[in-house]
């Protein structure tokens, strides 16, 4: 029995159940101040324009005269080409040390999957070897009067999670529930120390977004829907990473450069769409979404990263008012501004390799991972032509050099020579793990504890079920070892402990017994069941969703009611990057813990489940409101129609005598609501109930990720319009089949009769043209007369449109489609494919392949 088959429970008012809890009074967000109105009405102002005078000022800090004099001396020796090079940041997966030397680049980053070597992560020695190579190339004075060291950046957003053996902390969504700024500063101090081990200079953190729509795939990178929590953490994060400005520890050994991101309003996009548009007022942008930046700027955060997203239809990366007039001038920011991953290419009139508009808007350093060379060349031409003024270029270079000199980069020496470099004993040492474990304990929120189910007696017989119990990767979520995370084994976390291992540790100490049955289908007798399940890992836009209805994924949560019918109380440990509608799971659980994404210290969970120390108790309070319905995606404290299931600030302790009444399981959604079966693959992931499969030598495998090595068939992420928004397919031999299929068959008869086409973008990555066979509605290509032939020869993206009527003519039953897309190559081939969907026939012609 799955969750969709659970009987509807009687509807009992939750308010009565919560009254007995005596939970903390809801803390509201102050209503946005009206601020100054200026002389023009909102209707008269151009969309996306700002009135800088209504934004808060940040007190200017006097520049260090010695540093400014040194900047003057350096810039006097730089060539024009060197100056342009300083404004370019390339990804380590596409740039060599020789490139860094030849183009005199200012920075290198490593994206979520761009570690040196064959894996998306690397060990300390491999990182350091590469760091030294880039450093030495950048400081080689051949052909220049002065050589300027690079800074190397990486997304260490919950620990240095691309470094093998590093400490993995809870994601920000959990840390917001901890309400502990001191803890946050200690976490960031640990992160800085572990970054030094691998030779990195710069982390793209903190994220200071205020997520206001829980459908957003980056929501877990935010601390709260309440800007006050974000603001309470912002300066402490900067201090933990950089040290305290004006004190001896600022930018000293063991500290690194911080980046406040994503400036600004990324948590306000319509529909929670990543990289989307925030159609909000300037006052709301200022008072809700920018509040958290003020303490970071006052703490002298050295860099600010601009958002991919738009405000009132204008891309932030090209918004001069937001970047220059507000951030640099009004708020007196004197560090440098960096763009996000090829975000400049999304500005109208720009491309990834050419965008003077972003630079003139105030971007000082382009994050141009794979477009760096073309962007360098076009930017140089723009400066020579006067499209970009020398004044603007010099301002950008001065800001970059100021940060490098504040960081004492010239004196630090090669990364491997710095104090702490290569010291793997620092990674996940006892002190660091203790801080991470404390963070887990403080981030957990107890939502239900009927009849005092918790704490558990560890001397009893404990059944543990669920796909999250013995998976550190699932508990850690995205941005962990790889960009999307989730696919890694526990062996890849040598300094970590799974939630199951923490439970086993606690129970062994007390003389009890643990039975582990991941899928929960065995016939077991136990005193209690601990079920650990939740969302599969995701990052960025791949986590965007249509509503907040929890899909139980690889663990059938319908089994929970069966345990209780056998007399076994159920404790649910729910892993998620956001609050979700889980009424059926709450009803099927005697106790329910919102564990968020706790990271690599699973023992922190068992500390509270068994109260392993008398001082351990649930102290976490919701920093995001919990929905009563899956349609309540924009549920934020202070809203006029605020009606949550669990209010912002809610969280039980073990001593609270609270009984949660049975909840309605009527979601209000039609089956498949919010998910269109017409879209099979978009944004780098399957959509609309479709799943990706690999079929090699007759063995079909359903995948939880778009990264898969089937031996003769290999899948991996690929870029088209955004990072890994496409799928790369490598056939190492002919025969294997790629398919998108669904258990719930789709009816394409209307689309087939209505002259619809299967549309997708494709490009050839191999040395010779890829000769493919494509089918729709065919369980095997042989069912469709071997499908339609398709030759992909171009190494540029091309759109392919194949008429659904062609497949119907070949024998496919378009009224009951289980396989929406199937593709085979009969020989070795490599292609990339993107945006597979049904689309209208544009030319009313039947297109049936080659």
C-alpha cells in the first residue's frame, strides 16, 4: 500500500492539538516599511529601476592607504591585457595552468563537479598539486613586468564538501532552526581551516537568500523565510571565514575570502523558479531580501556574487542600479562583485562569450567557466573600442587587487607552503566532528511526539527502515562530493557516520538490538520502528518542483501504518531541503522529526532519539512555516492569510505533553497536478512523472540520477543554457538503449491527432556523426518498426522535431504510452540531448527523421 492508497482520515482541527503543546509564540516578520516614496509613482518608474536614496546606507570604512598606494604601483606596471585577464574567472575543468599564465587570469573556480582527476571530488594532495600549478603559472613573470597570483574559489556551502574526508555540516535550512549565531561562526571557522588544507582561497558563501516560495530548488541554501534570522547569521559567517575586520585574525593564516550571495532577491522569484523573475516591489526587495546583506557588508565581506535571477524583468547581472548605485555607492561596498556561472549570457543582447553590458553594470569579475577565452577576447575588444571605459576597467581591477592585498595573497606563497596545507589530520578531526554533531542536534525539529514516544529505550529491539538510514549522501543532500550529490557510498565519507551507524552505536551501548531492513518489506518483530526517508538529493534548478506534495521516492511510506497495526510505534526521521506536505506520513507516525539535511554526523540524530545525555533535548524551532496543504508554497509568517500546519517558531521538546490530532489526507491536488507529461526532460532532470532508464544487454536499470556508468552506456551532465541542464550519452559500443518511461501511462492520443511533435535539442560530441534510432510509445524499438532514423552530425546544438503521427503509423499505441522516448545507437557514439518535450507542429509538415 502506498501513500496515495491510504484511507482518508477524519478531519480533526489541528489547532486543538497544538494548543496543548504550549509552543513558543510565533515570531512575525515586521511588515515592510514603506520607506521614502520619491517623486515618481511606481507606475511612472521603469521596471527594474531603483531609487538608491531609499535604500539603507552602510557606513564607509576608510581604505588602507598603504594598500591603495600598492595598488597604484601594481596597476602602473600592468598591461591592458593583464587588466582584462584579472576580470576573468575560469573553471578548473576547462582551463590549464598554461592558460592562466598566457591570459593572466584573475581567478580559477572549481564547480560542483570540477575537481582535478576522474571524480567530482578529490583528496587533499590532488587538490594541492593543482593549486600549486595554477599559482606558479599565475606568478610566472615571463613576458610581464609584474605577475599577480590567482585566487581559487569553490562552493564550500556546508563544509568543504568537494574534499575527500572533510566535515559535512547540516545545510542552512537546518542551521536556521538552530537559532545559534555562535554555532554558525564556529562552523564557518572550521570550514575555513579545511579549505586551507586543499589550497583554496575563497568560498562562495554565505548564501543570504530569504526563500519565500518553498518550491525553489535552492531553498535549503537559505536559513529562513524570516530575514531577521538571516541577518543574525550574516556577520558571524563572514567573521568565521575571514576573521574580524580590524582585529589580528582578519585574513590571517587559517582564514579565507568570503562571498555574500546572490545579490539580491533570488528567494523571491515567481513560482519559486530558479533563475526566474521576482515581480515584487522595490520596498519588498529592500526590506525582505536585502536585509541579510547589511551585517555582512558591515563585517567587510570581501566579495559579493550577483544573482542569476531577474527583478521586474531585468536580469540582476545587468542591473546597474542594483549593483553600482545601491551596492557599491549607497552601501559603500569596496570589495569586488563577481557574477554567477555564465549568468552574463542570459542578459538580452549578450552571449556567454560577449557581454559588455554586465561589466558596465558593475560586474568586476566574470564567472565564465567554459566561456572564459571568448569572453576575455571580446572584453579586450570592448575596452579598446571604448564600449567599456578604462575608468570602469581600472575600477574593477582596483577592487580585485584590493581584495587580494587584504588577503595578503602576494605574501602567502604557493598553496602547499601555507600553514595547515595538506594536513589531513585537520579534516573531520574530533573537534570538527563534535561541532557538526552539535549542529545536527540543534537543527532537528520535533513536530510530533504523541504519548511521549521519544526518547526511545536503547536497550530494546529497534527496527530501522528507509533509504536514508544508511546513506550519508542522502542525509547530506546536494553540493556534497558532487554538484547534485546523493549518488555516493558511505565509503566516500571516511570521516562521517550514517544515521543508522549512530543508532547502532547508541543501541549497542545499552545492550539492545538493531535490525536494519532498508526497503522495510521483511517480516520483523521489534519494540519500535525508526523510519529514515525523504527527498532525494538535488541542487539548484534541478530541485524546483510544482508543489509541496512529498513523493515517497524509493521508500514506500505506506508501510508505516502496517508497523503500527502490529503494535510497533513508528518514529519518522524526515530528510528534506524544505517543509513538505506529509500529512499521511505524520498520521502514520507516533513521533515525527524534521531532520532537514543533517550531513555527515548521523550520531547527532541518535543523540536525541535516545537522549544519550540528559542534557540532550530537541531545541530546534521551525525557521520555515510548515504547510497544511501542498499548494501552500508561499506560506510565510506575517502573511494576511497565514494558515500553516505548524507555525514558524514551532518545535516540541521531549517534555512537551502534546498530542497531534489526526490530519486530513486530502491534498486538494488532482493526480499528477503540477506535472505535465508533455515534458519528459528539462533542466537536467526527468519531469512529469517520467524516469530515466539505462538498458544494457537486456538489463534495464531505473536511475535516481543522470550520472550513471553502465559499462557500454554512460550518462553524465552537460551544459547547454545552464550548468548541467542537459544529458550526455556515450555509447561505448552499439546496442544499449536510453529511455524515459513511466509507471503511470500517458495518453498522447490527443497530441498525436493534433499534429504535435516530439521536440528536443541535440548535438554531436563524437569524432564521427551519430547514427541513432528514436521511438515514442514503443516498449522496444522493434515494436515501432525499429523507430525513426536520426543522424546527428553537427557539434552545435540543433533542434529536432519528430511528428508523433510517425510513431503512431509505426504501430505505437499513443493512448497508453509507457515509454515516452527511446533512443539507440548501433555503433560507438557520443551526443548531448536537452529539453525533451511535446511541442506544436510549426510547419504542419510530417517529420519522420532522416
